[in-house]
């Protein structure tokens, strides 16, 4: 057993005995990278990641392509790093959706802030609700680059029908960091509202998320 193997085993035993308690951020990264980089000392790589991004959260939310600019990080390691927060977030959202009741703009906004956390592309979701406001599904409708995402009205209608929704909330993010709706956002909202109306589903809102902020088009008087 080489020096790195001995150190790895010691770190693994430490984790199994105490969990993450007492692990510095760079040590947590070092441990995680064992499972993507089997034959190299991952300690200096972990330090390089922390130095480049400044925090553990920033490392885990960095794009795959950018992570690979750090010496020692290949595609497999980069994918592993980005999977951690996304799998965790997906599990939290799945748990939350079981009992989520969207009874106010604030509750819808809080849910969506979590849903869009860490996303660098513009994404569009449809939240499907029953008559009491319980969240039946939150389905991704479209994705694009940081500036735009194409919206398929037919897919909106199909999603609402498949979820047996009585009401819906349209949502998308502005990765640029400005939550204010554009003229295109308003036009898309009115199209969706009219299309859902034909199948008896009420569009309650269109919420736009940017960073840790959101804007409700319903609260702003922009729904027809």
C-alpha cells in the first residue's frame, strides 16, 4: 500500500466513524475526488479548486467545462462534483413536492428559488396544481442558453392535461440576474394563459427568478 493509499484509507475510516464533522471544506473535496481520481493525490487538486472558486458551494455549482480547467480535473471528476448538489436538490424537491401546497406567491417563489438554484441556463417550468393548490407536478418545458428558451405551447397544454391540473404557474429564470419580465416574457405568458383557458386550466401566475430574487407577473398586474 502506497503513501496515498494509506492516507485515503485513513480519510475513509474517519468519514465512516464521524461523518463530515471536523472535515475542512478542502478535505471534503479531497475525499469526494477519490471516487473519480483513483491513482493520484487529490489533496492539491482540492486546494486548487478552493483557491479558484473561493468556497465549497462555488466549486460544486461551477460548470463542468470550467472545472476541467483545474489541473487534475477530468470530465469524470467534473461531472461527479456537479452531480452532488443536483442530486441533493432533486431529492429535497421530490420530498417537498409530496406535501407542497402553493397557497401564496411567497410559497411559490420560495419553491422556485430552490428549483432554479445553481442553474446557468434559462429554463422554463410549469407548476401544475389541484383545486386546493397542492403541487401535482413541476415539469421542465424548455431550456436554452443564458439569454433565451423556446416555449412550445402544445407541450404546456399536454403537461397540464397529463397532470390533471386545475391551475398552473409558469416559471422561468433569468441567469443574467435581472428578474424583470421582458416584452417576450409577457407575450409568452398571454399565449400560455389563453391556451390553458381552452382546456379549463387557470394560469395563476408567471414567476421569473434571478439569483435569490423573483418577480410575480400576477402581483405586478401583468396577467390578462
